[in-house]
C-alpha cells in the first residue's frame, strides 16, 4: 500500500511517500480503507521529534482518518466490513499513524460515520472535535447561555470551538487576523468577531460583555494571562491546550480573587470511554448540520510533506496562510 512515513524524526522533508506492507485485521483490530486524513499541529511535533513518543520504524504519520471497514479481527464486535468509520488518537503513544491507503485501528478508538457525512468532513473534525468536546464539556462544563471567548476563530480548533459552543447554546466572542476571516467567524455563528490586528481585544470584549466571559479558550502558544484574567467573569474558567514550551508570567492575585479556575489538558490522555462519549455528541451535531468542519484545502496524500510544511509555518511561524484544516486523500 502507499503511505506517507518517516524513518527518523526531523523536518517535513523527512516524510517519504512510497510502498509499505498492508496491515492486517487481528485480535481487536479493524482494517480501514482510508478515504481521508487530516493534518494537526501535534502531527508536526511528533514528526519533528519535539514530542518524545516511542515510534515504530518506519512510522506512518498522522492521527486522524475516515474511511470504510475492509476487515475485522475475531474479537471485534461493533463493526463489520462495509461500515463507514472515523477515528483519531492514532500515531500517538506508540500507535502507527493514518497517512496510508489502509490502517489497522483498535476497535475502541473507532466511531461510526453518520449517514450523509463525507469522509473529508469526518476526518477534518476528528482530533479537533474530540479536543473541543473535552475542553468545553468535560473541563469547562460550558452551559447554554454562557459567554465564551476563543482566540483564532477560523483555525482548526478555534472554528470548532465556535461551532460547538453555539451547538451547546453558548454565546461566542472570537478573533481573526483579517476582515475576511472576521466575516467567516460571523458566518459560523460568532456574536462578536474582533480583528486583532486593528482592534483592541480587551476593549471590544469589555464593551460587548461588560460582566466578563465565563470561559476563555486559549489556542495560542503564548498565553496572555493578564488579558485572560481581565476578561474572565467571576468564577470564570480558562482552557489551555497549546504552548508546550511557554513560560508566561501569571497574575496570581487577580486570578484567585475572582475565583477563577485553570484547565489544561491533552486530548490523547483522555480514556477511550471519554473520547467515545465526545464522538457520540460530535456525530449527532455533524448529522444535524451543526458542526460543519472548516477545511482550508484538500491535497493528495502524496503531498504529505508539503502539508506538514504548511501546517508548521502556520502553527510555529504564525504565517496566517491557513484558515481551517488541511485534508489529504489517498
């Protein structure tokens, strides 16, 4: 089968595209014929060696996929050949990745794809969808009618936060770097979208939500805690899920006087049960049309190195040339 893989960690050009043995469905493994995959920042960190996971050699890159069940192992009970499925959490903690024509996935990480949802959409929502659900539901316990602020409303995670928060019934304030992206945020359901290059975020939020926001979701690698605590309401919750090397200063006094709480998490540490619970809600929202993914572009799987380069330029280099997910198809 064709696959995008590395023999050793390093820059994007370490990714090779060529033939590897096709995996088999054994024990509790499900062999999936891949229809689409998506690129995530964590994929680039693993490929670069910035996240120290034990990797098989060769290592197929990628966390997400959507496709069709080709075969099932003897211990599989929830799926059968022909079922359409999606998953995330591959390529992590020693598991082989997804950027290939076929992938063998443990049954516990697979979810049925709702009728009417295309593989590209399911793949684009996989990791960002589960991440967002964990942050909004498990960590922040976001309630209908509450206010949430999220940086970068057109990014992969940011756009999913906007749409999922709206599906929950919350009010959303977000930011974007161009007037075109601001307009896109409003189209996705934001009630206030701020151009952070031309407007003061603090002034705009305080004018629009004078009592503060109940949840502040930080997508940037370098959090501004002074800004966050200033914008949080009493007993507000702040979500952190990026910035591995960040060491910002923290306004301890204002934070605890307001009774705020800080929630940091990584999606891949969530249990299979927690991730399946998230996937069940995501499936309902996808089928209802409440959670359409924001896809920036679709590339062939053979362009995996180019896709990694582009993702890295935007995640680390802040190039601003992406507005959504990169999806690849075999």
